[in-house]
C-alpha cells in the first residue's frame, strides 16, 4: 500500500520526535536507544529504515546523532550507561581482589617463615639449657621475683 506525501511527512515528523525523545534518554521500559525502539515508538515498520526504503536517511541521521552523543561522553540509554559503569566497577574490584589475594599469600608465607624461625629458636634455647645443665661450671641464677602490686 502506497502512502501519500502528506502521510510520509507526518511519519517523518513522528520519527524525528521519537528520535529526539530517545536521544534525550526517554527510553520506554524494555527498549533501548536503537532502531527497533525508534520504529516501535514512532509507530513505523522497522524495515522501512533499511536499504532503499523511505526512512533509511532517518536511520542514518539517528545513528549519526547517537554516535555524536557517545563521542561527547554522553549515553542516552541509562541501561547502557549502567552496564558500562558496572563493567568498570567489576574491573576495579577484580584488580583489588587480585591485590588482596597477593597480599594474603605474602602474609601466609611470612607467617609460615616466622613460625619456623620461632620453632628453631625454641629448639636452640632448649639445647642450650640442656648443655648448660650438663656443665658443672655453670651456676644457675635464681628466677627473678615478680613484684606483687597491692592496693594503694
């Protein structure tokens, strides 16, 4: 079915109005800032935006304006912006997790080394005490008395 020139102009005006709304971020639930949603919001068949169809130039205009917004650092689709932000957060958290795992591994190694050194020192102390106990020339000092702190 052919449409009249007036109908085509009316459709183009609806498409441009829908395009402006989408690019401002007024995305309907379940939609995105894309041709499919543009066609749905404008009430036009999506195939009319492709090839040599009547609204292919509007698709090119929409994609160009969308690309300009993205290059300016703006994202009209809040879902896309949220996805990008969450991906950046995930990358940052993965970096922190890797750093935390590395720190935990280093601290575990340090703990193992410290326990091994303490055990070796304890064995050396026991060996020296046993050697001193066998030596008759070594006199043992009395144990230090602890001060008893009483009420003031």
